[in-house]
């Protein structure tokens, strides 16, 4: 995939995030590994997810130096660089501040598969980063976040937001969307009956649902729907 195609895909992913509960004014970001190994393609700072076009996606070196693109660089670019540095199997990272996920992390409750969505991540439970609720403003903190994620595909940053790390932009964005849905469903259930009366799928069933509901084909179909649902002209990233 060329740099231009990556920028198009990242910009489309940003707009999908905006349309599905991940907007927080101008904060939050999506990245993709540069296919030529030069570093990370990252949404620029100062614009909301819904405002991002291909020209608003920057190429950063592994040291955070701006190699291509325009505008300011997100202070928390360290999340993306360090997660991608630590995980060669990860090709894209989402960091955002969706309300339900932030709220669930603040309860201290484990994410439970009360519907299909949580099975994309659990079991085991989604790990928590609680070293600080402040911004991830250094490479050292970024490396700590990467360490908490470990082999998992997401982490909740307590009092802050989420990080989703996946094998493609499509999977990372899809994962961020279903993570917020899973957290919202659990909060609704807990508010109705309390945490001690929650009914969730047992581990064996949850793992089976992951294979059936979120196979590569199903995730691809879900991504294509999310892109088709965007307002305006057809976006990049939809395949038949």
C-alpha cells in the first residue's frame, strides 16, 4: 500500500470514529504503520476526527520527527509510536476518549460479554493502564502503555480513554466502535440490576462467539457498512 493510500485509509477511519461515539472536540487520534518502515502515519493535531482528510495525516519518524504532512503533531503521538514499536503484529492504533468506556474504566468493573461486542476483546479482561490519568506525553509513558496492552488488542486508560491495537486500520477502527458499544451495554445493564446480578456469557461461549461473530469476513463486512454509512461521497476502504 502506498503512502497516499494509507493517508486515505486513515482519514476514512477517523471519520468512522467520529460517526460512532469517539469524537471529543479536537482530541483523539488514529495511526497506521508506514508500509516502508519509516515510522507512523498519524492524524494531525488541532482537528476533530470528522474534519480529517488525507492531507491531514502526517508521517512521523520512530523518534517523533515530522517527515511528511502539515500542521501540529499530537502530544500523545508516543502512544502510537511505542505500541507499534513493541508489537510487530500491530499495524494500526486508535486512541480516543469515548464516554461509556471512560465511565466503565472508572467503575473498576471488568468488561463482561453482556452482548456480542465485548467478545471481540474478552476473555481475558481488557487490561487497565492506571499509572496516570494524565496525557501520555513522553516515550516512557508510551512504552508503559504498550507494556500494559501486552499481547491484547486493547487497554482502558483509567480516567482518560482507550487504546485499540490491531492488525489493520479497518480492524482497529471496528474494534474501537464495538468496544464503546460493549461498555455502553454493560453500563446500562449495571444501572438496571446492579453489578452483582449481571448475566454475561461464560468464557467458553464468549470465545466461540468471537470466532463466529468477529471472523475476518464478519469484521470486513462490518467495516464496509461503517464506511457506507458515512455522510457525503463514498469513502476509501470499501471493497466488494
